[in-house]
């Protein structure tokens, strides 16, 4: 078996594993009541803002 | 005779309890004391140098803060028998699961680099070249995980935790004025007023007390140790003990630099050690040894946190109780993380300061997510049963976590834009 073939098999195997994991955890077990939904929505907004700040800083630093 | 018999049986009961505690002690002690990692030592050293003894009261407040957050991971691990990463995947789906897992990997790897930075800087003081420090640490950590079971690893880690107490005798060597420490440090006060710099130091101390990897590590450690619901009280005691010891060590570091280096600007703990050596060579040497130990403890725990998390999700065997043949990917990911982080430090001109800065900010992205998920998981009555959070625990936990989220975020922003808080 060539090295390229071995690497391709390794990646293919892991990609399939990742798909399995996504299928296994497709449906969240915890029921999404209103407080839970609000908490997760706030978290997504928070992360978007923080990542945006990080990207802004990165661009500013690069342009100097 | 009756009195002697009573004493004997009392002694046996106490000894049995102590023996049981030592069997169960570990996750809480190790995670809390490892929290005093290289970055933490630098923070405390800088705090003492900047403000003397005036912020000791703030460190003492962090004892219950650290306990309340970490205790929740003990309950979650003992009841669900799952690590934090798997709990997030299961509870909240694959999007949040992958986010948490990948962010944890990145934070852990970057933090591991900073631990190597601390260890190599400490050993450089004694004339040991960086490559030798990295090699010795990798070999030591390899020995720890390959040569035994979780029990063996834990007891060796506890030995290094004991070495972390070296700051206590070091502080006494510089003859700190006890009266002044009590006068300045016990009553809440803000020397110089509550300005941007003070805010930065408070946030840095909080940020170093609760780190994302600690949540993942302690929960996985509780699972790997095989703790059950009936062991939760001992897990709580273990966590309290760890929280107290870690803050006591932090206080003594502040006392050490507050006595010798008050008014001096400190960039890192290695620099502080060299400066302390000029006044008292033994205290300085102990500080350098403590810095190395802190970096090593941090590295020991952080590298495991990532491997455990990956193993949980990918379904690999992921226990220190398994041999390499039984859990190859677990050990491969462990050594890959460890060696790659160590090699970064050896790259000539590597942006180590930038990496240290980046760690702080990336950790902030994971900390709120991990804390929010922790509270939500602990409120899942279906899974947690009688060990679900009570209303009081939710209120206390919610206030602590909300405050940590706000202050950690401000810390992350201040790290990115220092002028904002100048």
C-alpha cells in the first residue's frame, strides 16, 4: 500500500467517523426551553462579537 | 480501660476516614494546584510587585469562587460517568460539541506552549539549555502516563503538587512583616483607586483562577478515577482542600514579591526570580524551582485534558488505565500535543509573547461557553436526579459565573486593546 493511499484511507476513515458523530449527536438531548434557547442565543452573539474583535485586531496588526 | 478503648476506636474511625480520603483525593487537589501554572505564577508575582499586600483579600475571595465552579464538575462527572466534552455533545448537539472540543484543543495547546515557556525560562536561570528542559519534560511526562495506571499518574502528580508549596518557605526566608500584611491585605482596599490598571490586575487574577481546561480536566479525571455518586462528598472535600491550598500558595507568592519587589515592574515570573535572587539567593532559587514545577503541573494536566476529550468523542479507549496497544490514539494525541508544544519554544524567534497574549483571549472564548453549558447540564433533572443544582446553588453559581464571564471578557478585550483600559 502506498503512503498516499494510506493517508487517504486515514482521512476517509476519520471523515466517516466525524459523520457518525454528527449523526449520533444530531438531536440535542436537553429540551430547549426558553431560558436555554436564550442562553445559547446570547452565547452565539457574544462569540460573534468576540471573534469579530479578534479579526479586527488581527487586520489592524497586519496593516501596521 | 473504657476510655482507652473509646480512644482506640475513635482513632480507627478517623484513620479509616483519612485513608478513604487519600484513596479518593486527587482530581480536586491536582486541578486546583495545577491552576497555579506558569501564567498564574507570573500573574501573582506581578500583583505582589505592583500592589504589595493590598490585594490579598481579593485572592481569598477566589477560594469559594473556584470551589463552586469546580464542584459542579465533580457532580457532573460522578453522576453521568462522562467527560465534559461528551456531555456537551450529548446535551446540546454537534455544533456546540465541536465548537467546545476544537476551542479546547486550541486553548490547551497554546497554554501548553506557555507552560514550556515558563519551564524553560526557569531552568535557564540554572544554566540548563531550553532543548534539554523540553526533552527532559517530555520524557518525564511520557514515563508518567506509560508506566502505570491512573492511580500511579495521580500520585506522582500529587508529589509535584506538594513541590508547589515551595513558595511558602521562600516567602518566610525574606522575613515579611506579618503585621503589615494583616493591616494591608485583609481589609478590602484598592491602592491608587479603582482605575484601569487595578481592573486589569483583578481580571487577570480571576482569569488565572478559573481556566476552561480545569472544567474538562476535573470531570474527566473524576470519570477515569471511577468516582461514584457516593464519593461526591469526598470529591467536594478534595476540591475545597485544593482551592484553599492553591490560594494559600498564591498569597505567599504575593507576599514574596510584595516584600522584595514592591514598586518594580515585572514582565514574567522568571524575571521576578532573578530579581529576588539578588536579595536572597535561596528565595529566588525556590521561586525559580516553583515556576518550573508550576509549568510542569500545568503541562501534565492540560495535555491529558485534550486527549481525554478527544477520546470521549471519537470513542477511542481513553484511560490511563489502558496500555498503548489498547488505546493507541489516546496516547498518540497526548504525545503529539506535548511534543509539538515543546518544539515551538525551541523555534528561534518564535513569537512567544504573542502566543502568551493569544492564549488569554482564546481562553475567553471558551470559558463563557463552558460555564453556561455547565450550569445548564447541572439543571438537567432527568440526568442529574437528586444531584441536580438546587436554587441556592443556581443563584450562587449564576452570580459567580456571570461575574466571571463579564470580567474575563473585559480582560480579553483589554489584552487585545490595552489602550482602552489605560
